[in-house]
C-alpha cells in the first residue's frame, strides 16, 4: 500500500524486514520488492507467487504492476474486466447486507404495530389480549427448577463439561488435526488455518457434549414426573402454524433488537462482544471451520437452548409468576448465560421475543426456527461482508 501511495522507500524497508523475520513470506516480499525497485527487477516466478500468496486489492495491484512492466496488454485488459466483475459482486453483497436488516425491520415494525392495534381492539371489546401468555401446569416445585438450572446447566454444562472436559476435547481435536498445522508451501497461513479449524471443530464437539449432558441430566431429574402434561416440550410439526410464528417472530425481533443495540452501543461505547475465531475463519476463507461454526450456531444452539431456556426454564417459572414475568426472567437468564455483559440487553430482547413466540404458539419448533433464522442471518451477513471486503 505504501508503494501505491508513493512511498516506495518505506515499502522497500517493510519488504526487507519481512524477508528477514518471516522466511515463509520472503519469496512474496522479494517479488514485490523487485516490482517497485528502481530499476524494476522481475523474478522468474513472480506471477504464480503473487497469485498464490496475495488476495483482493493487493493481488490486483501487484499483478497490474507486473503486467505493465512486462507490457502484457491482453492480461491487463483481462485483469481490468475481472476487477470490474468482482466490484459488481461486492456491490451486490453489500447491498444485500444493508437491505436485509432494513427490509426485515420495516416488515417487523408492521407486525409489531398490527399486534399493538389488535391488543388495543381486544381491550375495547373485552376480548383476550393477543399478547397474553397463559401459564403451564407445572408438576414440580422450585427445588427441582433450581436443580435443573444450577445443577444441570451451570454445574454439568459449564463446570464439568465446558471447563473440565473442554480442554481435553480441544487437545484431542488438535492432535487429530495435527497434520493440518504442519508447515507447507503456505507456511504461517496453513498453521493459522489449521488452528482455526481445530478450534471450530473443538467448539462444535464441546457444545454438543454440553447439550447432551445438560439434557440428559434434565431427563433424569424429570422422569419421575412422567407422564408430563400434554403441552410440555412440544415439538410437533402438525401443531398449529408454528412456521409462521417463527418467521413472524424473526421479523418482529429485528426492529426491537436493532433499537436496543443502538442504545447498547452508546452505553458500552461500541465495545460489544464478538467471536474472534469466527472473524479469523472469515478472513482466512476456511470453509470447513465456517461449516462447523454454522452447524453449531444455526442448528445445535437453537435446538438445545430453546428446549432448555423456553421448554424447561420459562415454563417452570410460570408456576411462580405470571406468563410475562416468566418470559422476562428466562430471557435475562438466557442473556446472562452467554457470558457477555456488553451483550445482555440485545440478547435479553431477543430472548423476550423467543419467549413470547413460544408462549403463544406452545410449540418449541416456532422458537427454534426463530432462533435458527436469527443466528443464520447473522452468520450469512458476516460471511458476505467478509467476502466483499476481501474482493
């Protein structure tokens, strides 16, 4: 970038330092140094080296310099066409990333407004409110609720599995993928990608072990109360229009979470939580790691978290408080369980919508669909944004 900006001396210093400090990148640095030397020095393997080790704007600028020096007009024209095509693709991706939340927020605002109008009309006509959430028949007392939450989710899930077995699982995954971490022609890039992939697979394994452990513990605790009332842990595709509740809840959550997130950014000065592993996977184009992140976030997490936080926790709380009290209390615990203080308000807002959708539909498939759409949309936006910035 310094060379393009008219600072070749500074660029030459950086390239020389790169050759000394990092031999794996030395060949690329030598090619770049030769291209911007006075007079230019064109190394024999310049073109394949640049194509292999550079990406996006940096690769295009280096190839343009090479083709210009070699007077390869046809290759320059093809490079210009390729850059234009990528620019159009980038514009399309950015438009999608920008328009998706805008359109979703507008439709969601309409859904919320319609719900509020119907609530007002129902009060005028002394009819049941569409916002009302009925209680469940809960066969156990507060002690079993505490055992399920503290003993199951926190002790078994967080302490024994995540903190205790997590390190063992990550070590086994790293050992199994040791070949991916060995140096090759790509050097540090291969090491980094191998590490990210191991972390992604480790996260997937640990999360699913935690989910299985917590739900197994919960089953052992509650099996003495079987058979449960008919509306407990409903996962019935034939019951109601759960898919409409899921999609409608997803759209309605957009403006609410967006508004709360804007306020949250002011409170935390933009220091919200993020997943650095996901960012690295996006930057390094590791599709295997991205697949494991996607399956964890868009499939495993919605199924486990909705069964536990809505199916067990929220419904159990209706024994001790009104329906909306249970929705808000479970939403707060759901947000706190993500262990990100800066994200509690947005996550609690999302948890409130999830609780409302489940409370009205009485079908866990509705809240699972909403949760999956939310996580999938977030990952898709990040993927498109990352690929657009790399182009």
